[in-house]
């Protein structure tokens, strides 16, 4: 959601004209100003300031955290002549929003990120475009620097038809993998969002127990690549699983008795579990089904009444 903050009548008039084209909240002459800026950082993912750039730079400084979470910041003069992408141009979408706003007010978008002005796709934008996970922002910056200096970037384990991204002989490397790799040139790892966690657990397992077990189990993998948790039908109302998935915005799926029976023979089972629910195992067959019968990255691990397995979606 976009917030427009302005301090003058001319700015207010321009803000209202923008609101007619782009849904937003207009904040006029807020007092105290610094408190309004702080609140906007917490409540909005895009903020347009219609005022002098110097005021904005001083105002936002105390609230900046990291490019991966800071809102898009755009600055515009009250005549709408220039629309400046000031912060979070790529990940926050400030560059794209500046272009959109410039069309609305018939002004000039001001974009200063080197990759954009050279018609190149930065590593963070490559990740966003192809729905890949980026966690190493320093590595991405180093690789993008090679790109804007006229170098070529080798893509490993992934294909994309993008300017200056090549299949081999690059001066830097972007590789798509769930495993860390080391190279003698600048490199950065991107990851697909395609991991599935199969889980079985005792009734009334606490959320704290589940959090600890999953954290330990996935220590070599990225939580940001996890898209789904799967279990048996008898766990459809298990509070810890429901709460965990809600907290981390992960899909929760369960599979019925018939579906699990069709694949349970592929995995080691337990007579006790079979006598209890009718199938001999849960975490591996449900992870297998949830990954569209994909590759097993980690087989069944038992941890204090919780069983886990990790799968890569086919």
C-alpha cells in the first residue's frame, strides 16, 4: 500500500490528483513529522514524499534497516516535474513506482541505479523475476558490480535469456542450488522456492518443540525455500502445525488414508503407528506426495516425538 506524505497545499493538491489514479493514503502536515514517518515505515510498503529531498533524507535515516525490508521511498516536487526513486529501487519496487507516478503526473522519473540505466538486470531483480530466493545481499552486490562494469555473469543450474548472463566463461557466477558452493570469482547463490517438509508428531506437541525440531533439522537449508508442510489426515487439526504454518506463511496440507497407503511401502514403517492410525509411516509418504513424488533431500529423522523428512518438488 502507498502512503503520500506532504507538507504544503500544492503538495496536497498533487497528492489528491495521484489518489484519483493510484490507491493510496494521503497524509497532510503530520505532527510530529518524525513520528508520522516512523509510523509510515511500519504500516506501508511504499511511501511518496512530496517535498524537498533533503528533508526526506534526514527524516528516513533513523528508520532504515535493510534493503530487503525497507519500503520503497520516492520523492517528488510539488509541481510533479521530477519523480525520484530514492530507496529500495529494486526489491522495494521504487524504480517501477517512480515510472508509474511519472506517467500519472506527466513528469520525469529519475532512476540512478547503475544496472537500470545500463539496461541490465541486477541479481536481486533476476531473483525476483524468476521467483528465486536471495539471502546473500553482499554477494549479489559484488556480482552485480561485475555486471555493470561490462562483465558477463555465468548462470549455473539455471537458464535465463537476459543481457550479459551467459552459460559459461563469466567473470562472476550466479548458481541456483540449495547447497553452498565456492568459486574463485565473485559468486552468489539463489534458491528455488520448492522445498516440502513432511512431518509426523505426537498429539499436543507444543509449538516451541516443533520450532526447535524444524530449526535443527533444516540447519543446512533455507526456510525461505520452504513452501509447504505435509502430514496425515489425523493431523489436520493439530494446533502446533497449524500455528507454525500460519506464523511462517507456509501452506499446510494433509493426505488421507487411501493416498498414504498407496505409497507407504516405499518407506520404513512402524507397527505401532500402523496399529494406531492404519498406516505405518507419515512424514516420508506425505512429504513424497506433497513434493509431487520429488527427490528426498533428507530422509526420516526422529526428534523427541517428531518425525521429519525434506523433499524437493518435482
